[in-house]
């Protein structure tokens, strides 16, 4: 194994990403609370990581003390606007306090304005299916950004709009649990319209703002590359899952199967490209999978699979994602990347291998400005409840005690030195040292 250190540019952002409903606790005024109460999830979010009760302070300390210089968090719309005609200034104060907390710890804040949850009143008006939705969202964004702008200028309007539309309106595993591709497309169009209005609103309030979306990129391969049908499924799924949103924010055009919609106001509404990357799929044509655009998904044979088989460790797919992202001609920020692993057996190598790919991307001259690992402390993992643990710190949900995992030590060394070295790899994940630092 070669002895070497791979170095990142000065000023590179290193952080963790979190989302309000997953960490705050006691979020009872949104559609996810209803969904959990109706028994659609493995567990309930409950107190989550108790950030609303103030434990964000100790978690921000953990992040800052371990060398992180940035943090991505989200605000909860239903707290800030509990009813259509009512703003909760106290909630905005609380978020201001949290963002001030980041500033005091010399950490750059990135704020997500929509991360999967919607207020109950908003869903009663039809949610994102309603043509009123984009303006309602933009009003919320205007109010929120005006209140928080002293502490942040990096804004993610919508997290993973593809996952939101797919999970809630095609697969039916997120609220409102629908399975209708036409409705899913309507929701996608309204999310793009909402983003475009929000983009404008944010720039009106704050000239120096940098606004983007956090797009989840999945590397999608045909299972049998010689099969034209498998190739067709991979291409179609990738065009919809990966390309549809960033393309709409580039040229204002949306294409979904046989449907075409122009949203001209969305063209040119992306200052940076946020990319979340987790894994690579292999798809094969299957007539029974109409809701999945006729694609059956699997992972590579012999894949390095995560604890609950949710993620295959495919670092080359991350590199492919960055190559894809740079085609949109904007700065790139990795807004999420991580793996569920309660025993912290795979995470260290997953992290090291993905950081190496990140460095390759940086060295290709791609404009990659930062990396946010998902996530800081184990948190509520949506329909899968507490069965999946993505934290660098383990959380005992009952006692709220945190315990640092070895991966957090590795990430600390990466953040503090702005680099990854062969020594670190030997120390934390020797099983990939030959791969990462070959002779
Ligand atoms: O926890 C989620 C997050 O809310 C959105 N991106 C994927 C993560 C892991 O599943």
C-alpha cells in the first residue's frame, strides 16, 4: 500500500446534514405526525433527538469539536406557519437561536426549507396537488428567509423532490400514500413552480443568497447490458428520477413519459447544485412493475450491502453522480451521503471510499464546494422508523444518551486535516487500504 495523503482545497465545507422532523421531536402539526399516528411507520418519531427541547446545543458542540465547519438543517413549515393565516414568531426565534448557535461555533449554515413534511392545513387544501401550493410555499419561504437571513445565505428550497413525489404519490409509502403517476407528475410540476417562486422570493429578500435544491442522484444500470429492454428501463428511470428536476431548473421544460409541461419561470433558478448520493441500482424490465416504470430493482451480485440491505456501497456511482452534476454548470455541494449501520461496521469504509471519490471529483476540476454527511446523530428514518441508524453518533432514543462511533473519529480526522490519508485508512478501515492507496 502506498503512503499518501489526499488533500482538499482550502475553505472546503465539511458538515453533517439533518432534517427537522427527524431530529426535533414533538412535531405534531404536520402530515408525518398523522401518518405515524395512523400506523404507517415502523415506529413513531416521538422525541426524536430532542432538538426542539434544546439538545441541538450539545449536538452542535459535538459537530464543532470534531472539526466540522458547516451544518445543513431544515426548518419545519408547520411550526413556523401553524395555520394558513398564522405565523409563530416564537418558532422563528427558536430557529434564529439555532442558527446563531452555528455562527457562534464558526459553522456555515445551510438551511432546507422543505424536507418531506407538510403542515396539516396545507394538506387539507390539497397539498402539492393543488395549484395554490407554489404560492403558499413561496409565502412561507419569504417569511422564513426574511427572519433568518442574518444567519444563513445557503438555501435548499426542496429536499429530494424526486423521492418526495415518488414515495408519496407512486410507491405510496410516504403520506398521502397515493399510487398514481399522473398525480405524481402534477406534484412534480407544482414543486418546480414552488421552487421558482421561492427562488425569486429569496433573492428579493437577500441579494447574496445562494439557492438550490438537494437532488437525490441514483446511479441506475441495466441489469443485463445486452438486453435492450433493461437498457430502456435504466434510461427511462434515470431520465425521470435523476434528470427531470435539475433540467427543469435549467431550461424550464419538464418531460414525463408522454407528458410535456413548460415552466419557463423555473429556467435558470439554481445557483448551486445540491446532490444527495447513496447507492447504485441495477434494473431489469418487468411487466408487473408498471408503477416503477417497468423496472425491477436489485443490487449488484456480491455487492457490499448495508445492515438492512438498504444501500449497496458503490463509490464509483458517487463519482458518476458528480460528473452528472457538473454538467449543469453550477457549483456542486454534496448535501447528503451516508449509510445505515448501527454496529458501525461498514460506515468507516463507506465514508473513506466516498471521500476518495469526492477528491477525484475535486481533482477533475469540478466545482465541488462541500460535503455534508448524513447524519450527525441517529434519527427518525421515515417509514422505517428507528430500524435504520445513520448517525456518526449512536442515539439511545429512550435515555437520549449519545455515544460516539468510530466513524465519527474518522470523520473528525478528515475534517480537522481537510484530507484523507493512508494512515487513517489503515487505522479505521484497513480492508480497503489497497483499493484506496494502491502501490
Ligand atoms: O433520512 C433520509 C433523508 O431524510 C433524505 N435522504 C435520504 C436519507 C436516508 O434515507
